[in-house]
C-alpha cells in the first residue's frame, strides 16, 4: 500500500453512505450529487485496494472490510475535527424548530446527523406547533424550521410527503351508536384541523376525548385505549393498529413536510450551517422512507 494519504472528503462520503444506507441521501447530506459520491467512494476503494460497499438494487450494505474500516474512518474524521477545533475555538450557533408531528422518535438520530455535518456547530432545538414555529422563524428567533405545510405560504421547500392513518390500541373497539372518540393535539394543530374536517365531510360524528400537549401524549392516550388518533406510522405506539378501513373512515392524505431556512450559501457561516441543515433533511427523508 502506498504512503499517499487518504482523501478526507472520500472518507466522509463513505461514512455518509454507511449512515444513510443510500447514495442519494448521502449526496443530499453532503450537498453534492450522487455521481460525485459514487466517484469518491470508487477512488477510496481503489486507494485501499478493496471493496467497501456492496450495492444491491434495493439497498446498500457494507462489505466485511467496509464494516472494519468504518470504525477507523469515524476515528479519522473525529481527529480531523479536533485538530480544526484547536485553532478555531469559536462555535457557530444554529437554532432549529421542528414541529411535534415531524420530530418523532428519530430526533436523537437527526441531531446526531446534524452534528456530524458540522461538529463545531452549537445546535438549539425547539419543538412546537407548525404555526408557532413559523411565527418565531418570521421574527428571526429561529434560523431553520421543519414543519407541516401551512396554507397561505409558498416560501418553503417541500422535502417529503408523509403518510397518516387512523390508529387505535389493538384491543380497542368502537361502541356502535356513539360518536367516534378522538385523541388529538389542541388547536391550531394542522393535523387536528384536517382530521376533524374530513370526519365532518364524511358525516361521521366524533368527539374529543383527550387533548395532549404533544404527539407523545396523544400516542399514550391511544395506548391507554381512550380512542383513535390521526398519526404517522412512525409515531405509532407499540401494539396500535390502523382502524381506518375497518371503521370506514375517510382516507388521510400524505401531508407535506416543509423546510424554511435562512442558511444559504454566501452568508456568514451559512455554508457550514447549511451542511448541518442538509444532513438533517437527508436524515429525515431516510427516517420516513
């Protein structure tokens, strides 16, 4: 093996492929193209003299040598970051708002991906309703928000469309003749408004039996058997099932998830912070895939 040093960009590309399990998502996180990611991986494999990634039509897996190299690759990148931090001690700050219906159980992973995008970034996370977070964004209290689509705005970027269903505990049964018991978040939650409107249009009587301050609380009410809730499958508690078809409930549409951000190229620190936001978006898309 030659003494030529490894290309850190190529090593970073390999780690992203491993983390996201996708060349497409790795390219999004690195704010580059899929072909560029593939080329970097190819050069790294040529430099090491072995195949690191096994490509299949459906997904990407690391080879046996790729699994061994991954730990060393992470250590190499971490050492690089520590070296940079030693001479650039000032940390940049990025405040991100994520709506409660969007954050979900993957939040720790999303934060980890952002940190990997720029380890010298000080990250602040605010969880709330989409409307509340957008108002804070407009007041410039938050740099970036990821929220559900809001009528009347067209200044964001749709990054995904997420499926929803009507979920209840596996043992729950609706009592005939009684209004449908709904567990939901309080207004102005957009999912609550949509679910209520669809039930009204279908002529289905319903009543609010539980109002929770967040999706976690609503999911707990579903688990307790209080009623049903409009939820994304990735938010559903263990043992809950989709009862929409069985009860003849209206089909819930795929709801857009929208990014609003001021982290653009050319701003002071914008390029670095923008990489963290790109990593966040790619991680979210992988989570709901």
